C-alpha cells in the first residue's frame, strides 16, 4: 500500500479543482498537490482528500497560519499528520520579496 500525502498551497488565484496534480511511484508513494484560494477551500479539500483518497499526511505551504493549521488538523482528525513547510529568516525574505513583486498581497480576500 502506498503512503499518501497531500501538499496544499495558498494562492490568491488558486482553484482546487483546476490547479492539482498527482505524482506516484509504482508502489510506495502517492503525492497529491493542490492549490487553494483560501482557508475555507483548504478545509474542504483536506476533508475530501482524507475521505476519498485515504490521505495520511498533509503538508501545508508557509502561508498557512498557526490557526489555519489547527483548524485543518481538527477537520481531518487525529489519524492524519499535519505539517507546515517553514523556511529560515533569509529564505522567508526571498520568498516574500518575489511574492510582493508579483502583486501576491494586493488581492482582496473574499468573505
């Protein structure tokens, strides 16, 4: 049986049904990658992936806050590991500068 993981990223123009892929080895690993627009969509995607695909591990991009992580962990239950990819100070600065230059933080949040 393959280990099944989900990598979830936030983007202002994300759409879970449109921006997704699956990478799988012949036997041991299946990685789902999905880009979501907001926390509400993230929770829906995580719950659905756990239920329908048997996801065992969820890795979240650095854009997820501690509160977001807690909400996702609560939504998927205690049998699914939830992790966050975080960088060091210089790495965060580099990423922030690129994202700012692309207008990432200019998008207004829905809701």
